[in-house]
């Protein structure tokens, strides 16, 4: 595991000392080499045990796909922001790259930590570079307001998690995930233990986010630069799902219905509500942000029912949604760089002048609405099937959610690509090779996962 963590630290040093003339190519090349090396973690994908083991960092089939996704995103983020940051002073460009490399380091330690306290520290530390990226390089004047929402929504529920972890350490005297599975089961019998369970999961449910505590996400997405949007959608939201799975595994018994019902109901109701909100959005980035809340609601419900199919579907959907949502944000950014507006009705008919970009829009939209045989559909089907076996009433909510998801995805494509071309955008810059390569690096892994989906199944199937 150190073969990824240590070179990431060296990447921060490289960015700090590299001459400005070759800063961006050097940062991209080193991060791309790192992401290529991270693919070697898939070597033992069908092994249910830990690999790349050290005293504090290790990988297993649950964390490996998320770890590789975090490494895979950094070169793409650098590629996406190169034009945006080229207008900035040299110091700000260097600080921008350092913030993204620091965030990648904390993500790697979060996904590979074997000690729960180290995981908590890394989980909280991702907040700092993300907050700086949003508030320092955000697009609009409301970015400080968005940063405040992001800070307090994420920070406040994390304090009960810290208390819950300290209480857990008091009982078996260890917080290592390698040894906790061999300790006595932690049964939820008293009222205090149920409060402990709620404290454990609250921080992760806000991070996902669960419907009701999701208001920070659209604000953060809309105000963040493209790097913040990509990393939030692709990796940072998945920290919540990963933490939930890790904590739930420590309980050693299924949760009782009194504890899981309210959260599952909120998650499934959130799928309907946020999908319906998407149908009324005029802001392109806001629509994609609410789409993320809808998909993460499905992931949360799949995790909370604690069946093998539910957990597998949640892991698959997290990876597939990370690639799809990040690709959609990249495409939205290409529109914004040319039209300088995120309002969909002001930039219609772009298929006429950017036909290849319209192809990427079409493929990404189909992935977002879970077209077979993409991994998005595989994850959704596993979650919907396990929810139906748990309670057949859930079929009404999940079925309606999937129908509305298809509706707003097609609405997004038609509003941005089809229709008459407005006269004020007849003269646009042509699309660049860099942008096409960026979208290909999102969509090619998504399509290749159709051929070998066991890489992202986790250890539950």
C-alpha cells in the first residue's frame, strides 16, 4: 500500500519545486503513472482476504475498487482544470495542484486504513482541501456560503462518530479492522447501544448524503470549480458508503427494524423527491448534483438492509456512478467554458456545432439512466432485487425512482443537445483533443467493467 501512499506524498513535493513551464505536464504524468500502478491492486480481486498489508494500511476487495477510482481521478482532474487554471497567477496554480494532491493522499489513507481512528482522521482531513478548493477557486460569489454549508453539515455529525469510536475502543480494547472481526460480537441490546449505532452512521449518512441532510451538496457542486465537482461526485460521496459498510460489519448481527426503517424510508423517499427536483432544474450542474443525491439514496438503502446482494449492488453502483457523474460534470464544464452559462435553455442545439461532444453526452446520459449492460444497471438491479425480497412495497418507490431518473436524464440531453441553435452562440470554440481524451478516460473503464464485473463486486458474492 505504501507504493501508492509514498509516491503521492512525493507528488506534492514535485509540484512544489517543479518550474512553472513544465508544472502541468509533470503533475499529470506523475499522477497518471500512479493511477496505472494502482491497477495492480486488482491482482487479488477474487481473494477475500487483505492484500498489500502493512501495519496500518491494507486493501481488501471492498476498498480496492474505491482506492483505484481515487487514484484514477487525479490525472483526469488535472487534465480538466488545465485551461481554467492557466489564467491564474503561478502561485495559485501551484497551490491548486498541491490541494488536489493532498486530497488524494487523504483519500488513499481513508480507503486503506486498518485502524478506525486513522480512518476517522483521514475522513475528516478530506474536508480541509475540499473546502479550500470550493471557497478559493469557486466560480460565483456564493462560494463562501456553499463552503459554510459544506463545513458545518459535514463537521457537526462527525463528533458523535468520534465519541462512538472511543466507546468502541473501550469495550474490545482495539479499533483495528483486522482484529475486531475476531472479538466478541457487539450486540445492540440497550437504548445506549442504539444511540451508539446512530452516532456511528450519522456522519456517513450526511456525507453520502441522505435525503434531509443533503442541502450542502447542490450548493457545493454548483459553486465548486470543475475539480471540486469531479472529486465530490466521484470519490468523496463514496467515503460515506464505504464507512457505512465498514461500521456495519463490526456489529456482527443484522440491525433490528426499529433502527433501519427510518433511514431506509428516508433514502427511498429521497430517490423520488430528488429525481423529481431534477425534472424542474434549469441549472445544469444543479441537475447533476441532485442526480447524485438520488443515486446515493439507492446506495444507502442497499447497504442498510445488509444482504450480500444489497452490499454488492451498493459497491457496484458507487463505482459506476463515480465515473458517470464525473463525466457529466466534465461535459457540463465544456459547455460552460464556451457559453459562460449553466442555464440549459440558453445553450441548446449544441449537437449541430459539436457533434462528437454530443456523442459523449449521449453515452454518459444513457449510463446515468442505467442502460443495460452497463454496471450502473447491474448495481441498481441487485439493490432493487434485495429491497424487494426485504419488503415488496419498496418496488413502488424504486420503480418510480428509476422511471423519473430516465425522464430527467433524457430531458437533460434534449435540453442541451437538441433543438434550434440560439443565434448568440453560433461562434463557439471547437472541442479540443484534451476534452475528448478526458471523457474517454471516464467512459472506457465503465464499458470495460462490463467484461469483468467481479473486479468491483467486493467480497459479498
